[in-house]
């Protein structure tokens, strides 16, 4: 596929190329950062601020095929999160991250580069476990921050209910030395324990085993503190009442064919979204926007010394 095929004029800072697996990818070269966005799933697979280490994690075992989600970057979970109740055949996390999104346009204002992508209902979505008329517009702003905005509109005559999450894989030096702050005191579902929500914990999230938590009733910015890399990743959000924190640890990583056995050490997922009790309800004609903004800051915090097993 070339730009001419798309009939879209792109600024010189945005190139449409054949990426891994031959999938079309947009390579963005902004003054403050580089980024990559696959049209497959509108998946941002790289955001690297100039002079810094890339912020998004991508598995070396990720498949780049149309029948699988990319394992890493920012897959979009929509219109359901996890399994679709009553539809065992439905793909985990919905169809958005498996769909080819259309490139609407791109612009470079000399500082940031903005890319607009779009997905609408189709015969395929009409035959899915969520067969409703919709439009999803995804705005990616690449600069000293990475800003993502997912706006979903109800194009039908019935009210819509859907889950959504920006399932972001963040790169850390060692998950066992990493903390996620900002969720202190918030109730959460521990997806590896029972169905009842756990009451909040007073401390930042630390990792010493598989962790899969859905925090509810939180609009907070979270901070991923990576002391070994001496940096923190700030995850601000808008239009979101839930945040998911996930690390598969040894066993789950080994079970995933598109996840290197040892790669669990170098990543953490912090996913902003709306799911479970915080699912989005849209009356006909209404729209809702979910946003996430990622920013690097030096980690000025000194964390208590914690030995990490080798
Ligand atoms: O990140 C939370 C989660 O729902 C986990 O339960 C785990 O399943 C993860 O998403 C990855 O899901 P995937 O379908 O991409 O393998």
C-alpha cells in the first residue's frame, strides 16, 4: 500500500511504509520524538522521545499478521474488554485491535505531528458479538508527550454500551524494582483471585508475582517509577473511570506464544479505559472520548532498597 493508494497527502514527517509482516505502518519523525503506528489495530508500536530509550514495550515474539493483535505498544480494546460474555468464539478484547483502520490524515505543526485514524461498523463488525453502527476516530499526537484520543460515536438508533481500554505496554528495566503509584486506596478487582472487589491498598503497586488488577472509580494520573532506568513514566488520562495494571509474570508469559519467556521482566501494562461498572453508555448520536497522555520524567524518587532475586 502506498500513500497514493490512500489518496492522502502526508507531511514529510510521516511516511507510510510496509512494516513487519508486510503490514502498513506509519513512521513519524517529529522534532521531539519518533513513533510508529500500524494501521492494523491502529496500534502505536513505538514512541521514542529524542535522546531517550523507547517508552513502549514490544515483544520480540509478537506476530504481525492480520489474524492476531500486536503484542505490545498500545493495542485498542474495543468494544469489549477481555472475553465477551456469551460469545466464546469472540476474540479477546474486541475487534478494534484486529481491524485495519483507515488513515484519515496527518499534519505537522512544526512541533507535534498528529495522525488521525478511523474505524466504522462493517459487515464484519455487524456479524460480531457487538453488531452496532458506530464510528471510532483515533487521534495520535507525537511530540515530547504521546497523546492518544479515542472518540466513539453512536451512529445507530439504539443506545450503545461498550468497554474500551488503551492496553499500553510500557518498557521498564525490571518489573521487580518497579512501582506504579496513583492508585493508592482505590478498590480493584484482582482478576487472579475471586470475583469480589478488593478494598484499596495504601501503597503503590509493587510486583512480586503475576498481577492483573482492574482499578475502578479512578480518574487519577498514574506514575510508573523505574528506578533502575532512573525515569518515571506519567500516564495521565481523560474520560476514563478505570485503570488496569497487568504483568503476566513467569507462568503466564510462558503460556503466551507471542510473548518471550523472559520478557515479563521488562514490561508493565497500565491501561486506561472504561469497563465493568464503568462501561460507556451512549444514546443515539452521542460521542465519548477516552484519552491518555504519556510523558517521561526523571525519577527523582529514591525508592526503599529492595533486593531483587536474580
Ligand atoms: O491486561 C489485562 C488482560 O485482560 C489480562 O487478563 C491478559 O489477558 C492481558 O489483558 C492480555 O490479553 P491478550 O488477549 O492480549 O493476551
